[in-house]
C-alpha cells in the first residue's frame, strides 16, 4: 500500500500524485491539512525519511516567520509545532513499505515505486 500526505493546492504534491497514479497504483491520499499527522506519526515519518525535524519544516511560511523563526526549539518541540500547525510540514510525503520520500522534486517518488 502506498500513502501520500497531500495538499491539493500544491503543484509539487499534485505532480507527485500524478506520477504515482501513472504507475498504475492508487494511493491512500491523506490531505494532511484536514487530517494532520500526530506527533508520533511525524516521528515515524522523520525516521523513514532519515530527516531531522528542521529539515521537514516549511520555513518560508508566514506562520513560521512570525512565530518560530527566532525560537530555539528542541526536536520534540519542533515535531509538536508541526503536529499543531500542519501548514508547516513540507509536502508531499510518500510512504510505501516502511520507506518514505519527500516529493521535492516529484520524481523522488520513483525511488519507492
């Protein structure tokens, strides 16, 4: 089973979903802004992605600039911030068989298809 944490308003997310569908697979689509991952789910995703929390953080978002840019937050605190503010999570994230990739660029998804 393949799962995509998707934002339909994001062109990279739409392109990644299209690559998956063109491969003949129908992924489980999680619109993470409507159904955000929990802190523990984010920890699992970070492990599968082999990323630190700050590498999954969208630092260009106004919310980040206004509220968190100058904060010294621990990994646990950053994960909690992303769980509470899913707009700050980089997208899309694609998961298959306990492996995950960030669809930036969308072609990254080919690594797990």
